[in-house]
C-alpha cells in the first residue's frame, strides 16, 4: 500500500514509519520539521517538508495514497492552556485542509492520532471509549474537535477513520537507534532520565496534592512500539473497507509520578531527589485506559506491559544518543 504519514519525522511517526517500511509499504512522510527531525525518517521512506495545510504539496503526495496516517500536531498540555489559538490552528484548521485534499484525490481512510485528554477528569477508571468527553485543556479539546470533523467528513464524503486515543507513550526502538527527542522535553520519563544522566541532584514533579495514593498524578504508560503496531492494524482495518472505529490504547495499569521516578532509578542505578512543585494547569488526577475494545475488535494487545521494560528501552536511547538526532534534511522529489 501507499501510505502518507503526517508528522512522520516525530517520535511516534518515525517509529511507525520504520515499521511500515519494514512491512513493505510505500511510505511518504509529510512533516514541517518544526518539531520533527529529518534523520529520524527511515531512508526507505520519502520525505516531503511541508505543513499539512500546504495544498500544493498535498496535490503532489496524495495521488495513489491508500490511507493517510495523521500523526502531526501540537501535543503540550501546558502550552495549550496559555496559547489555545495556536492549538486550534494547528490541530484543527490545518488538518481540515488535509481532509479536503483527501476528498479531492479520493483517499478513503485516515488513521488519527487522538488522545486520552479528550476525556478530561474521568468519572470511572479504567476509561472506556464510551466515557463522557469533557477535556480539561485546549490540547484535548483540539483533538476532540478534529474527531468531530471526521464524523462530518464521513457523513458528507464517506471518509472513514480509525481514531486512537493514546495514553502516555514512552520507550524507544529496542536497540536504542530511535527514540523521543522533543526540544524542550516535557514528558515525564525522558525528563527523569535526562536529569539522572546529567547528574542533577533534584527533579521537580508537578503537583503532590491529587486524590491519588501518593498525591501525584497517575498515568497509564504504553510502549511506543506497541502504539505503532496498533497503527498498522488500524491501517489494515481501513484498507479492508471496515467502518469507522475509536480505540483507547494503553496498558490498563496506572503508575504515579513518584512510582515512575523510582522505576527510572531502579533501571539506571541512579538517584535523584524529588521536589514537589505546583500543579500543571489542565492535568487530571488519573488517566488509565481500558483497551479491551482494541483487543476484542482490532486484535491488538500491548506486548511490553511492564514499566521497567518501557523505561529500559527509553534509557538505551538516552544513553546512546544523549543529544538526540543530528540535524540534517532530506527533501522529497
């Protein structure tokens, strides 16, 4: 199949792209490189450097595409709370141009990178796909709004979709060759590992007064390879002509921020003193997935279910590439 992966130079997108290439698919990556890294793109894929609302480039890359994987977007909760308009533009308005181009070129399906943040503060945990969607932050709202636009594009144009609501993604390619390289880094596991690798004496955790076992936020962590495998299954689902679906992707078990720090210490053999800071705006107390539906309907289940295993692969990446990816650029022609 010919697959267009938006955001394919980013963390999740680059690893998914490598899997697609290894499966023999023809992959074109569309990435602005604002957040992504050209060297992260598998050499077996083509790279077009552009935003998802660049009609001229979309008209070049979309002919012959069987399915689009839309993984591009802004993802920082705290930033979304201070600059919500930026998230509306980038996560809703821009990909609407992509949807229109898909209709123009007859592309029938899209795999969408959504988020558990659409649920807000859940009433019950673990969270099922049927749970009420009341986002607490502009990031979650922007993802939910795009899901709603997908509903309309299916009604009007027949564009089917698989929407994956991610929980916390971590880990790396097991040999340490690919991993998370956000600049600046805001995700907990890489932040802890970077602090330990740099010999920092103190590490700040956001909030210690949540209604959880130790007062810190609880999150469900999923290995990035398991997430990528789910995307391949979503691709197969749409290519077989099946209907639109929504799936949670997580392990079904929550770990508090303090438990994450302790696990990182156990994996690395390093220690850091925890300082409890202020809560981060828009953070719910606990987000834990029920992935039963993905198992039953899609036939997907995580292969790496231990936090230590996820952290261990992330640590291999941070040790081998402490500065992340080298800068460079490959242009599609």
